[in-house]
C-alpha cells in the first residue's frame, strides 16, 4: 500500500470524524458509488423481497436472514472500490467487478458464514464484534487461513474497544436511517394512496424497508474502510512516516543543486510541508 499516493489525508481521527469523512469520500466518488449502489442494491432487494413474500408467515425472519446475507454481497464490492478510489481518481465499475471476480472464493465463503450465523439471529452480532474488519483483512490485505485469524486477533486485542464503539455508531445511525426512510415512504403512501396504510410495514418483504437496509450498507462499508485505515495509521505510524518524508523532501529542495545546508528561518505549516490542501479529501 503506497500511502504517499493516498487521496485522503493520513492522520489519526476520532470515530465521529471518520463518519463525517465517509460522506465526503462518497461525494467525491459519487459516480462510482452511485453506479455500484444501483447495480448491487436493486437486485439484492428483489431477491430478499421475493423470498420474504414467499414465506409470508416468516417474512420478518426471512427478511432478516436475507438482508444479513446480501449485506456481504453489497459490502464486498464497495470495500474493493474504496481500496481503489483511495489511490486513484479514475476508478471504473468494470475494474471493481474484475477485482471482485478475482476475490470470488473469499466472498462466497463470507456469504456462507454469514448465512449460517444469520439463522441464529444473535450469531451475526457476535461475528460483528469478533471479526469487525474481516472484509478489509481478507479482501484488501489478501490474507487467509491462519494469517487472517492472527491479524483479526491482533486488531481485536489492540483496538477492540474502538471497533465496538464504531459498531455501536453504525447500528444507531443505520437504525435511524432505515426508520427515517420507511417513515417517509409510509407518509407518501398515506398522502397519495386511497387505501388504509399502516404506520409500519406488516411484512418484512416491504420494498422500502429492505432497500433502505441494503442502501445504508454502502455508506457503512465506506466508513468501516476509512476506520480501518485510521487504525492502521495509529498502529503503524503512517502519519509520522509521511511527515518525516515530507520534511526530508523540503530540506532537500532547500539545499538546492549545490547541496548546501538548508536555512529554515521560520516554522512551516503542516499543509505547506505536505503540499496538501486543507480539505479532508484531496482532488
């Protein structure tokens, strides 16, 4: 990973800053993530809604299992897209899909694991707390087997409390986003429909509910990726490394062709040293 080419300023951030940065990152790469959202969420929603409608007596259970499984299907390409967009401005959907095809065995194993855990309902939560950054470790670091387990244990041991804090933020914001989207949908139906409309969907196969759950995964996959970078910045000292490299480059420029000693007459601001603008995401 060449951190010198990162389009996001490498520095330590609080969890709430990471959540804000995710919005900026998505906005700067709007075309890419908009296309991925349409390509992934629409068919995933159709699959879950069809399954939940087929088993009407178990619609909420089937919808839960379906959303948890499709959550992996949506997140995996988004994580790969984030990894590419972090270092390149011109990332195309077909490039992300080609990368996904190379990682297909890993994605299939993640989907199978999530399907088994989702059947127990509570198993998903335990998996989130224990393997919060499994997507990044398996898909971006490309570790597997014992190496991946060692890496996940290391992250859990050193940053488990921070990951759990971030997960709580995600659960809260995700619930708020889903409830808001469904409420707006119900409100619109109450205005334009001639039939009686319930304040909340009776079936888990409601299109608005499933689509909202799966759509917010695009944002949270991005936020989790940026949080993963934040943890690596803290753990591996990326910010100090870049500052040192920048200062060395500045001193080299000030020596000039003659190689004389540099003359620093006044402190230099971080933005001047690094050559980066003040924006969180550099164009």
